[in-house]
C-alpha cells in the first residue's frame, strides 16, 4: 500500500476531482492526504483521508494570500491576455512560492510515496523534484487551454517559460527543464475526443470524469418530482461571486413563468423572491440531480461540463473568462451545445437557445456520443490503476537502485 | 463580400471606418451601439473582444486585403503587454503601412 499526497490550489473546481480519486484510493487501502493553502471543511474530505492546512508556515503570507484570492474577482472583467497574466504571474507562481515551506515540512514528516500535484499547483511537483519523490499531475481542464503558444505566440511562450524558470531558480532548481508538472504521469479528466487532442504525449492519460467525492447537500426532491416541465440545471460554479446577481437576473427575465423548471445552484439570498418555476439552493447534490435534468446552463466550469456530458445532456455555455472560451469551442466542435458569450448575452437569444437545445435532438445525440468517450476513458478505476502501477514501478526503481 | 481593387490605397480614416464595420459585423450592432469606438479603443479591454471574435476579425481583414497583410502573423509576434495595449489606431497604422 502507498501514501499519496495531493497538493491542491485554493479553488474548489480543481480540488474536486482529487477528492473523488482520493476516495477510490482510500477504498483500495492506500493512505491519502491533501495539502492546500486555505482551510477546507472536513465534510468534503473522503472518510479515512485528511486535509492538511499548514497554518503556522503560512502565517507570514496571510495578507499576500488574501490579496491573491481577492484578485480572482477581477477575472471576469479581464481580457484574454490580462487573464493569462493574472493566472500565471499573479496567482499560480506566488501560490507555489507561498506553499513551499509548509509543504516541505509536511512531506519530510509524513514521507509520502507519491506526490500528486494539481496542474496549477506548481509547488507539488517542484518539491517532489527537489526531494526526489515520484510525482504525478492531475489536470481537471482540457490541456492546451492557452493554445499552442510555443508555435503560435513565441513571445508569450517565452514569458511563461521565464516565469516558471525563475520560480524554480528561487528554490535552487537550475537548468532548462520545467519541473512544475510530472513528465511521467499526468491524469486528465476528460476524453481526448472531447479535448480535440489526437496524439497525446504518452504521459498524458485521459481518464475521463471521476466521481464519488462526498457531497451531503440536502435537496427538496419532492418539489422536483412535482415539476412537469423540462428541467434545466443552472450552475455558476464556486468562483465569480460578483456577477451572480446579474447572471441570474437575466435568467429570471428570460424564464420567469416559462414552461421550464430552473434548478439553480446559487445562494438564494441574492434575490428576495424567485419565480415559482425556479428551485434555488446554495449547495446541491449535483451528481444525483444531473440524471433528472433535461439540459444544463453553465459558464464552463469543468466539473459541471463533465457532469453534464456524463449524463448525455445538451448544454448552453455562457463563457465569462479564464478557460471557459476554450471549453465553449470544444462544445461547439462536438455539437453537444450552444455557446453565447456572457458579455453578449441577450434575453431573446437565451430563450431561443434553451428551447432549441430542448427541442432539437441533434444536441442531445452529440452529448450522448461524448458520454461514450467519457465512459471509455475509464474514470476512477482507470485513474487508480494508473496511480497504483506508477507507485509500484517507482518503488521497484528505488529497491533496484 | 468586399473585394480589393489593388490600385486604390485607403487612407487612415477609410481604414478606421472599415475596421469599425468589421468590428460591428463581428460583435453585433447592438453591442457596438453601447460603446464609443475611437482610434484609442483598446481591442481586448474596451471592445471586449474574445479570442474567437479576434479570429473572425482577422479573417475579415484577410478576405478584404488578401496576402498583402499578414495580420495574424503580426499579432502572434506580440508579447502580452503589446496585446493588452493594442488599440485600433495601431492596427490602422499597421494596415496603412502594409498597403
């Protein structure tokens, strides 16, 4: 049995799939812990696992971290190139720097066999490289979201490389190799068909969506059962707090008393009163709800995208910022949904798109084809198999040496 | 579709009007009405064009001017700050010089 340490960023969308795989690893008898820079409620952590928040080692970075987290609210107002700066220069690199001390201390105490770093949480693979611990990377979004900058935008590629290399040099990793991601195993939670990647590098393993993380959210199932009109699930994910009210106001304008039932995952407090055909909850058991839906509206958060196509549902995607535009393009390419950019969202178009998706079977059929590629990718079982094989092979290497 | 009469060169104000027309076609009249488009308008920030809109804008330039202007190639050689600060005036100048 092995000890796996997941190193995660302060963004739930990235933590979520690691909780699902972690639960499967624990069920197989492995020891699993998570480490991150914000506290995470114990209810999210699979039973038998533990989440480490190295508070004392983070104390000196408290203010910087608060600023980084607050800065994320600016994302929706940023242009594409500004988002690249915000993400890499103002978020990923500083978070890596902030994590190193607490991560290093914990790793030296617990001695994990494998460090699994999320793709934007560079500290995991960087520390693994420094300590000589085998590392794996998890990628919850389709890779290539920034495009092929090496060929299409050489100056941007150079900027990315320089930022990462200067981070590495700060921790005395010299040379030209980039060590913030594993070059041996990278688990990608989508299918190559959906991601539009034809010949992935051998270490990029597309395992499809994973499931099984704890979710104890309550839901008024009886009310949903009483609904007779088509059910539309709406989610804005966990970020983007600032634009929530504006987004849902558009939905109300479009669908108040229309022949649809809107099931929305958002804090109901943003409005005093919701239309009768809106079922609104701050937290929802999304995995259980999804099979009962007829379609989904979301901005392109990747866990909701995965849940949607795992259930063969069509999607209206309203990209706002970050990787949403890339995901929207993939959905249009696959034919399983319609894209309307949030900033160009008109009420009339919103209505037309929803009824088109509900009434025209071509979208649902395309969604079902994506579902097949997701299932074929193997999910939790495949991810666990790859991680176990990796841990065993690395262990053998150590013994042999 | 517009075709190029290779003997006529456009002056900067004609290019500006043409760019404005392309932008309107790409992002929709309704959204253009809400903004004031000037030579100083920044491409990504003021006009809020996303990458897909920029691609279709580039296509329009290519269709109109043909091979003489490698707009995409010009863009891809920019660094992040150049992209962030790119305004309509810079594009108009570039096209004027390339003609």
